[in-house]
C-alpha cells in the first residue's frame, strides 16, 4: 500500500478552503478508476506553504520535500490581461524546485483556474445550489449552466456572491467562503471536466501519479 502524501501552496485562504477538499477527492477518483495498487490519500496536505516570492516558496518546499510525494502550486490566471504571465508564474515555482533540489518536474502540479478559483466552483451549478440550500433552478439566481460557461465569466466571484445574496435575501450576509468546502464535496467531476483549465490540471495530476507508479501512464 502507498500512503500518498501531498503538499500545496494556494493564493489565499478562501482558495485553500476549496482545494483542500477538492484535491484529495480528485486523487481518490483517479486512483479508484485507474489505480495499479492500493493507495491511501490523506485528507489534508502534509505541508502547506504560504504564498511568497517564487524562490522563497521553492526553498521552503525543498526543505520540506521528504514529507511529501507531490506538490500543488496554485495561481489564478487573472481577469485583466494577466493570464499568460500568471500562468507562467505557477510554472516558475515548479522550475525553481527542480533547480534548487532536483525535484521531479512531473510531480509539481500547477492549478490555474481561468480568472479565479470561483470559475471551478461555479462549474457544477447543482453543487452550488445544494451548498446554498436553494431548491430552485440555478439559472434563476444567475448561475452559469455549465463549466464551459463558468470559465468564460470575467468575474466569477461576483456571480457567485450575487447568487448567494439572491438566496438569502435580507437575512444576515453569508460568509461565502464557508460554503466552499461544501461545494467542493458535492461537485461531480464530469461537470468539472467541462472546464479546459480543470482538464489541464487533471492531466498534470495524472502524470504525477503515473510517475509515482500509482496509475498507468497515458
């Protein structure tokens, strides 16, 4: 049996609330479907790295490297012409680890939702309505129909916040990030796979798992 430890660096705490649930679920799903041997996926990261300069994060990751098998580096791609630069920044974390401590590049998985993490959160509208306690049609509170539509939104965080206000009405405002773990737990992966950026992340994760001998290579 393989105990598959993982590490992560996220842009912020609200992102962490979502990805800390989604990442182990996704690894479990892939290994259940394609696994070559029994593997145990911890429910939480062995190491959480704070967001910092590329060299600082890479150095800290290298120092902690004996504690994990693969690492996730998160960077939103931004919504104001920043996509290519920020996507490249997420790769630089991985490149710096390889340079500093010969970390295998295939075991550094970049997470780069288009614009914001909320583009993935909105990918499954039924998961969102379930977490908000809303039984009506997702479209009636302004939610996108699917992952592809969510990925085209310029400000997915604002769309999600507006949906929450529509559900709660005049009641006390909802701390929206508190719903992120519930949404991540409910999301169907076939819905998420409608997002091109999610498919890219999953493909990178599969390469990492294949390099560890947990699943067959493509």
